[in-house]
């Protein structure tokens, strides 16, 4: 997959935007449990009071609180609170919020900075609980345990009928050393509770103080719940909007990358030499251009939407969960270890199978393609049963491998669900004990549970990634293999330009001691091939099957490069020309006629898009194709099916010849393209070609002696060597190989 990363360069901006949106989505999703925890802890249990920093405290109560603060703490408190009485300029405004200010002065919070808020919360929470404990002890002697352990003050000696004010007056009068001991004892008792429990417990006396001040505590609670609920709704909408935007960007990136990869693969393949085509089968190239790129496209969507998102969600969930309860962190650790072990186990089992699946798809495509292209032969030889069995074997192999992989992956979901349910039970069981021991709030336990589920879900999403990555990585590797394959035939760095060609040698073809060996072959296919094909003349190449006739034309077209020697066109070595410039001079009719889906006109214009209808008629007439074209109701507008399957073999060959003639090439190569023509059409076509392409260099590759008899030069190729060269008459006298071919096909009278 890494080999294809460079092709993502055009989409870097979109990917970065998607990642930024994923952070937004993750932060929104991770904030929801926190707000839910706040609704339970603050909105329900604490009556909307968020912390132990009260908005207002009566002067009487503040005097009690200060008893349990040291000098630094009391200084901090008086810096954050101002005293409001009837003489204050904002008295009327505060009277509406705190009606009790009419009867006694009230300390009102002026605001706290973030750095001092935590310390103030700690100071006020402890002070409120200490005062509350004493008040409870006085109100109910059975609760004196709440205030026990304060050295220097014996609550058992409280006189009957004593009020809280009397007791606090007694405490204030104690020596400073004794007050310090009381504060220290109070702090040691409260330390065991934890700050969150202290805050939650301090809410009870703070709420009582608010009621004493005449505040509307019910409204305070409902305002908090509504505020938290609306915030959660907005976060949910933000998360949904981010999800949609990321999905859109992911689809756009994946589709764009797939489009570019298809263009790159097709552009690379279309410029391959025959050597590269021999390396990759046609079926494999089709699979790589379609199925493999689709796998990569799906993977890109998964990477952007899940692979980037899951770690953010997982790490963020772990951090938030530990913030809620570090004492239950071992539960998260155990869950993560189990999940990772499961993913690695499944990954190690399925990875080799994913690699095998793509090879089996190639094999299945190959069999289907061969079966469909050779259906007539299969029927003619009654081998349908054999082909069906061959297909079934490939199909069953792919099915078995797919089933194995899917069964391995199917295990993931139930195991993950079992783990999630077990994790929920464990968190509730452990959390309930901590709630009972006043070490954890109910809302925090619920938030921890949700964070744990998010963590598991993030790993579950990553497991989906592990399902797709192995198969897609194989597909990406196969695509990269094509893209990284350099063609063995390339244009020169400084090619000879068309205006530099020797006009005196226009259309001249020279083979100079040409030797050729196929890639990875042990010996040469062609040996010391030398001849000259002159413009305005026909040079024919004849020989037995496998002698190397078509290979000679492939070398001239630079489908392969010569191993030794050189080929000259217009007096210039073809390796010094651009391939486009070389092939622009050549009209090629292959041994196997190829037509493209479209019309007769579009197929003929394949050689020259600017050709008018008159030019098409003349070329078709020379190729002996005009008669059957005119017989069609739509003439040149007649539809041609894929591969030209709706016309006969002879008609395909004549249309292929007409297509080459439309180009008016300097060099015309006819590679055994007369095989499907009858002798009468063959003769008429050769006569018309001579007239139509009078100034062109004509190279005819043929096995029929009758096709080449009238050529100005006949080259006889036998086992990769030139066995004879000359006219028909000269070769009949001097070349044994030519005579054998001639007498095997024609009688002495026909040979003249």
C-alpha cells in the first residue's frame, strides 16, 4: 500500500480537512459522556450546583467557614468575594437574586480564574463540610461521629440546649494552636473521601445556604439540566455533520484516486512493449484495473473514516476514562490486551489467505475469458463438460478460500460483543462498590462505562481495518507492480525530429544484421537478418509457421527492440526516433484483425480522424470492402459490435486493410492478413493496393505463394534466417526452401 501513497498527493488538502473534521467528531463524541455524567452528578444529585464554590454566602455563615481555613486560604476567599449590604451601590440588583441581603450582609462571588478555581473549590468544600458536620452533631447528638477526632474540643460536653452559634463562638475563642489542630484533624478525615466526593457532599450545605438566602434552587437545577441537554444536542449535531462531511471527503478522495490509478494503469499498459505483455496476462491486467483498484478505493474510504478516527477515539476515551476513575484503569488495560490479541490472531491467520484470494480471482477470470472467447471451439469439440469442470475447480477454490476468511472474520463480532457485555458488567460491579464506599460518583461510573464502550468500539473499528487492509494491500501491491514496471522500449532523450529526416530516403526500410532474442530465452529467434525494402515496391516475407516472419514486422514497429544489429527507416535507426513519429509513418494490418465497437466509419477514422467520407470510400474500394459496406442499410454508419463479431472474418480483414489505407502511410505492413480472403479477392486486393499505395513501401507477410508471387522482392525466412532473397522466378531457381513451399501449394502451371 505504501507504494501507492505518492498517488495521494493531489488529495492531501482534502485528507487534512477530513482529519481535522475527525478530531472535531471525536471531541464531540467524547464530550457526550462527560455531559451525561454532569447531568447525573450535578443536575440530579447536586441540584444544579456544579462545585463547592457558592455564588453567595451570608456573612454569618462565612464567619463559620473561615474558622476551618488557614491564613492563606482565608485570604484567597476574601479576594474572590465581596461583601454586599444595604449601603452597596449594587444592593438593589443583588436583592433580587439574594432576598436575605435585606436582613444581613452577604458575600457574593466576583469571579474566579482557572488557576485559582481548583484551589478555591478545595478550600470552600472542606470548610462547608466541616461546618456542616458540627451543625449536624449539634442538631443530632447521634451524628457526633461526623465531628469526632477534633483535638481540643469535646462534643460530649456540649450543654443541653446549646445552639450552633454558641458552639462556634466557643471554637473561635480557642487558642490558635488548638484551632490548627482542629483544621488538621478535619482535613485528615476529608482526605479519605476524594475531591469529587467532597464536592458532591458539600453541595448539601451549599444548597441549604442558597435556600437561606432566598434563592430559587429549583430553577438553578432545571437551568443546569436544560443547558447540559442542549449542549449535548448541539454536540450530537456537530458530530453528525462532521461524519457526513468526512464521508463526502473520503468518497471524493477514494473515487479520485481510483480514477487516477485507472488512468495510470491504462496509460502504462497501453505503452507496454510486447515483453511486458508477456509478463502480465490479459486476465490479470483486467483484474488489476478493476477489482484490485476497487479494493484500494474501499480501503481509502475505510482509512479516512475509520483508521484515522479509531485511534483518536480510543486514545481520547482512555484519557477521559482515567480522568473519571483511575482506580478502574486495570479494566481498560485488560480489555485492550484481549482485543489486540484477538485482532493479531485473526490477522495472522487470514493474511496469507487474502493473498491467495487475488490469485484465485485472476485464475477464475482467465478461465472465464478463455471460455467465452473460445466458446465456438469448445462447442465444436464437445468439451463443455471439461470446461465446466475446469471452471468448477477454480470457482470452488475461490469459494473455499473466501469462506475460510469470512468465517475467521465472523468470529470477531460475537467475541467483541461478548467482551463489551462482560466489560459492562465488570465496570458496574466494581463501580458500584466504589460508589457505596463514597469513592466514586454515580455519574462518573456511568461516564466511565460509556468511555470503555467507546474504547472497545474504536478497537472494533480497527478490526474492520484489519479485515480490509490485508486484501487491499495485496491488490495495491499488484497495481504497484504494473505502475512500477518500466517499458523495455522507451523514446530517446534527444530524438531525431521529423524535419531532420533524409527526404531522399523517405519510406526506405533497411534491416542491417538484425538478431533478436525473446526476453529470458536461451537463444536467438532471428539471426543476421539483412534486407532493404524500397519505396514504391512490394517486399514479401514468406516462410513456414514459426520461422520468424511476424517477429520481423514487430521489430520494425518497435514492439520489441533488436538484440543486435539495427533497423533503419528513412536512413535513421528507429531507436533514435520517437515511437509516435515512427508509427505515424506506418500503416499496420495485424494477422488477427481487430475492430472496435462503434461504426464502420469510426473504425476507419481510427487511422485519421480528419478523413472525409470520400477518402473512406476510396480506401474501402481499394481494400475490396466497399461492396459489402454499401450492401448494409446504414452504409458507413453500420454498427460494429465489440471485436467485430457481427461481420465475417474476411470482412474484418478488409476493414482492417481499409483502415490502414486511410492513413496513407509511407510504410504499409500487411502481416498475413490475406488468410481469410478467397483467391479472387486476394488478387484484386493486391492489384488495388499497388495502385492505391504506389509510392509506399509495402511489406507483406504471407504463407501463400500466390500472394507474394508478383512482389518485387521476396524474402524467404527459415528457422530465423534468410534462406533466400529475390523475385519469384529467381527464387524458384535458387532457393530450395521457397521451391518446397511453392510446390506444396501450387502446380507447375500455376507457378508459371
